[in-house]
C-alpha cells in the first residue's frame, strides 16, 4: 500500500494541530499528544507500516507548509517532530504489547503441548500456527547445560539461527522449557534432531542432549518429551558420559525400575552385606560398576579407578566373600550387575531402601 492509499483516519486532526501550533507558537497539548499516540496504536493494530505512515505524515506537513511559513521554519519542524514522535510512540507501544501477547500465547501453547493439558482439537488448531501437524508422528529432543537457558539466551539464539538456516522449510518447533532447550520435529526427520543435538551440545558448553522416541499425535509429543527428560535424569543417576542419549537405547532402565519395591529388595538382599565392609558399601559398589562397564576386564576397570590390578582383584574377592556372589561367575554376574544398576538408580547406599 502506498502513502496515498493509507486511510485518512490515521491522520485525523494532524494538519489542524500543526496549523494551531504554528499560529500560537505553543507546544502540543497533552490531549493532542494522546490523540496522536492513540492513532499510532490503531495503525499498528491494523498492521500498517510505521515507515509508510511517517512518510504520509511528512507529505501532509509538506502539503500545508506554504500556509504555515509565517510561523517560521523552526516552529513548523518542531511541531512536526512532536507530532510524528507521539504517533510513532503509540505505534511502537502497540507493537510491543502485541509481541508480548504473542509470546504469552506461544508459551501457553508450549505448556499445554508438553503437559497435555488442552483439548486435542483446539491444540491441533494452535499447533498448525507454530508449524506442527499432528497427523504426523513427532520426536522431541531436550538439551540441558550447566546453566539454564531461556528464549533470549545466546545459546538459544545460536541454535535457532543455525537450525532454521539449514532446515528453514521443515516443520520444526524450537523453544525453551524449565531452563532447557527443546526441539520438536517430525519423527521421520532424524537429520533435524541429530543436527539439533550437535548444535545444542556445542552452544551449552558441553551440555547433554536426550532424544525421545517417535510417537503419533499430540499425546505422542508429550510422551516423547517425557522420555527425553527421563533419559536426562537416568544419565545423571548413572553418571553416563555420552553427550547424546536416545530413549530407545535406555528402555531397559525403566523396565528395571517399574517395580521399585522388587528392585529395592534385590539391591538390599544382594548388595546389603557390602555395608559391613571397612569404608562402607560405596567403594565396593564403584568397583562393581567399573568392572561391568569395562566388560568384566579387571585390568581396564582397575585403570578407570586408578588402582593396581592386585588391589582391584582384592576388592572383587571382598565382594565375593561378603555377598556370596562371584562377579566372575556367569551365573552370579547377571544378578550382581542388575543389582548394581538398581543401586545407582535408587541412589543406594546414600539413600535408604
């Protein structure tokens, strides 16, 4: 729309104000400034360009200038400056309010989506506005760094820029939630989530990223998100070193803890005797953890714990004597390894079972 095509309603009273100000030599009154601000707000709400509107105001001032020259150029320019500034202030204020409302709406949608709190039909309608189609299955990746991030954090802006520069045409939603970066993408676009994980890992200075499994519908987004969060929690409990975790690779752990009481009984009955050792159970539990993670190779496990092989094998012998289970015996190994994993998941021996 050109300057000439802009509706006159956004300039109502403008030339009259200029004429009166130039005739009296006064400044614009509070009511006149409020009128111009209100016109600016209405123009912004109608989606009118501020640049085009200012050009129209300047054109109107130029058109009536010959009738105002008696007042002097400085007075005319001062009146125009005051009027345009008030109009622009109203326009910008309305824009800021609209942006805050848009962000509030987006945040409400994110909360409803990730917590599954809204009517599915309405949620699907809102999802299309943000690029998601629930007719497709989705997967969710969550990145967590040492420091929390929000929508204005440099890490968020960096990941958003790189992600949309590469996959601008894809239906991707990037947001933050509870101090973490969250990426929602169609489940068949593995390259998007892999790229997000790489960028988020770098942007959060070596944070950790978890990717949930692919599930259909709006409920699938919630499920994938929860799987990613659970994977991050498991990584902390088990002290996993991998920077990128996939929920599909960790399914055994939720299975192990599904019956918490049964797992607690296994840990207590199998590893409980370790608490009678000098120094408590933790050093021997660390020994078992290192042994199993090293593929039951004593030399490698000893290296990981900065022990001599002799000292390490002594610990294994102490475990055998206290528990009655031999870590080197295939029949006992599975029970000991499962109990060791359970102890780490349940926070034993720090937490009582």
